[in-house]
């Protein structure tokens, strides 16, 4: 029986040594250590042994079983480690593969233009102010010398929320709000960029929603020549030092006198061509000296304070600067259009 056990042990260990997969190991375990295995069989036959031999053979059988089990475990660990290594090797990432390029966006052309305008006026000491897009009738019209029933309201029909609330038709209410807050206590030097709304039918030059940047400077001794100087600097910095400006008389209810500003045509430099429709000039923006009544309504003494105001459409500035021929390009989000103006 001793020899039988010894032989079984050697046989099992040799098989464990040769085993190459976890499945094979499992088979060996079942074959030698299972309930129907040869070791169990040896133990069953112990009844035939003498009392003295029984514990000796019993102990030996257990030792053989433990040795085989130990070897099985050790081999199992080894095989598992190898399997993991092979898996890792197989699944290695090839870092030399070129990656997928990430498409980077950029600011919208209108955003860039508004920021450029802001920078320019900040450089001349203006601060940037913003206000609500849903505005009261008072701030949108009345505080700007446009009482109910004023004919000039017709040019600025809007989308009404209620009788007294509307989508603002210009950014001027931000000026009225700022002056109204100060109540004549200090000068105002600000620009107000933002979205505005009008009841307009969309075409190549009109949109029911567009952008404005308006400016206001109220202080003691602010003169028309100051307005001209500021606008001249703006035009040259935005469009080029060679561009000239001219002011033409115009009408706005909130300024008196009022002007329209033109810049000299880039193509013909004032000679007249098809771009400027033969006039040599291109209309850019409107402005004027703040109407005394607007100052008074906001709590400013119009005998002590004077001011100028102006307003422009960044869409128009961008169209002239970059030769965009349809205002709708700004809002339809065609990536082919937008991409042309992404700065690196
Ligand atoms: Zn021209």
C-alpha cells in the first residue's frame, strides 16, 4: 500500500508538472483527489489492514493528498500569471496610431466684432454696460423722448409681451437706466452692446433680431467736436487709417442735433464706384448730441451737462469690413460661413 501511494504521488506530480492549461489542472485534481479517485480508494481499503498499520497508512495517504493539492495550487497560480501576461501583451495599445483630430470651435464673427468694438471704446475710457432685453415701454421709448403716439415709434415696432413690456428695439434703454440711476450725480461714459428686436421681415439687410452697440458720454462741456473725434478714431481703427469720415444732418428723437456718419469708400476713396453707389461714401452709424429733455428726464441738469450718443450695428460693421453680402449669414449657423472667420 505504501508503494501504491508513493507511485500515485509521483504519477500525479508528473502530470501536474506537464499540465499546460488550467483545464488540464482541473482534470488532474478530479482524477486524483476526487471521491472516485485512487487515493480515496486506498483509504477505503484500509479496513483490511492491521490496527498498527492503519494510522501509519492513513497519515501517509493524507500527506500524499496534501502534497498533490499543494503542487496543483502552485501550478495554478503560475498558469494564471502566464495567462494574464499573455492577455496584457495581446491587448497592448499601439501608441503609434495617429489620433482623431479634435475640431476646435471659435468665437462667432459677430462676437469677435462686438469684442473688437468694446476693446476700442474701452481704450477711449468708456465702460461696458448691459441691460435687459425685455424692456418696459418707459425705458425703451418714453425716457428717450418717444412718448406714446410719437410718429417715430412706427420705425421701431417690436414684439410686445404686454402693453407696457416689449422686446427692446435698441440698446438705448441701458443708457436711460444708467443715467436714471445716477440722477445727475456724476458723468456717464459707457457703451452698451446687446441684442435688439424689431418687427421686420427678414431679407438680405433686415432681421427681426440683430445686434447694436450704442455709446453715451455725458459730462460738463461735452461738445459736438468730441463726438466727431471719438467717431473718427473708431472709424480709422476699425477700417483703416486712410478712411475719412463725414457727418450728415439727420433726425433721431433722442438727439439734437442728430447726424449720420459715413466713411469714405474703400474701393474708390471718394471718387464714386458701384460699391458706394457712386457717392464715394458708405453709411456706418448714427449719433448726435443728447436731447436736453432726455437728460432732464434722467435727472441731469441740461444747463450744466451736455452729452453725445451714437449707435451702430455690429452686423453692418462686419458686413463692410469682411464683405459679407447677406445679414442672414450671421444667424443661420452655416459652418462653412462661420469657419472663415475663426482666428487661430
Ligand atoms: Zn466707391
